[in-house]
């Protein structure tokens, strides 16, 4: 969008485009020509956990403007943040994708995928068929509670860091440092690789 158009032509019936809209359209244009890398964490502790995780990967790939690049190994993990023994264990995995969607649209899509797998939101950290979180989007750092980037708890969770490190040993979590160092600093207790299980890239 050009500045002269934004400033408004002389025809009085044509309203000038507000600068904020110009900025948004320009940002969307830039993303379209320059796909961004995002890291997504998947978790399930109800239902058929492996099938759900694979279904979520396939559904993300079916999103226009999203291409899955890598899928991590599967980990079986003790529920974090709740009384031990009060919930079934999770299966967790991480995917790396490239996307032309801006972060807000990627989050909308993540929620739609959760809903497709009958996710019910009743209590925070409650058991769920599927959780799809955006761990990181390019090098964006943003403390907006609706979409905090990177994910505000990713740096302290072995169930996110371990599968991500398997995929990308050199990865950096924006604002937090090397994933390898973060992983060294947290306990891996209760985070077990399930080498007998496998998720795959969508066909
Ligand atoms: N939100 C803000 N930033 C983000 C982000 N980067 N990615 C907002 C995704 N969502 C983000 O999330 C609540 C709100 O967070 C959303 O509406 C979104 O706008 P939610 O998915 O509705 O609820 P939640 O997941 O129960 O809450 P929360 O606080 O996001 O929980 P977490 O931190 O995702 O933890 N234990 C094991 N072993 N494995 C797990 O996967 N997951 C959780 C959920 C707890 N314990 C776990 C696991
Ligand atoms: Mg969540």
C-alpha cells in the first residue's frame, strides 16, 4: 500500500485509510512473502492420545498458509501444575512449522484444532483431549495475555524443551536463551521418551 493512497486522494467521497490499517496490511504483506518459523507444543491426556496428536498435526497442515517442517518424538509426561495422581499422564510433542499467518491467526487456528478434538475448557490446567500452544513465533517477544510470546511457561517445562531439543539442538527460545541450556536447568523427572510410538509428517 502506498503512502499517497494512505494520505487519501482528492476525491472527497473516498475516505483516507487510517495509518493503523496501512501498517497492518503492510505487515500482512511482508509475512506473505516471508513465511515465519513457529514452534508449537501439543499435549493430550484424555482419549486416544497418540491419534489425537497425529490428528492435530494433520489438521495444522491442512491450514492454508501453514506447512509443517518437523515433528518431534513422543514423550509421556506427568501432569504439570496439579496434584500428583489426580490426572492421567500426557503425551507431549513439538512441531516446527513455517507460516504466512500472523501470530493471532495461528492462535485462532490452534483453538479451532483444539475444538475439533472436543477440547472442553473448565478448569485451568484441567485434563484435556488436546492442548495446542504457540511456544515461539519467529523472534517475537510480546507480553499480551491473549497471546504471550514466547509461551510464558515454555522455558521451565521439560515436556516442551526435550522434544524441541530433539528436533533442533541449536534452537533458541527468544528472550530466554538456548533450549539446550534451559533443558539442563530443569528436571526431566516424569518426562519419558516413548520410543515405541511415532508421529509422522503429514503425507
Ligand atoms: N495464551 C496466551 N499465550 C499463549 C500461547 N503462547 N499459546 C492464552 C497458546 N495460548 C496462549 O489457554 C488459556 C489462554 O492462554 C488462551 O485463551 C490463550 O489466549 P487454554 O489453552 O485455554 O487453557 P490452559 O491450557 O488450561 O491454560 P494455560 O495457562 O495456557 O495452560 P498451559 O500453560 O498451556 O498448561 N502437563 C504436562 N505434563 N503436559 C502438558 O502438556 N499442559 C498444561 C497446560 C498443564 N500441564 C501439563 C500440560
Ligand atoms: Mg493452552
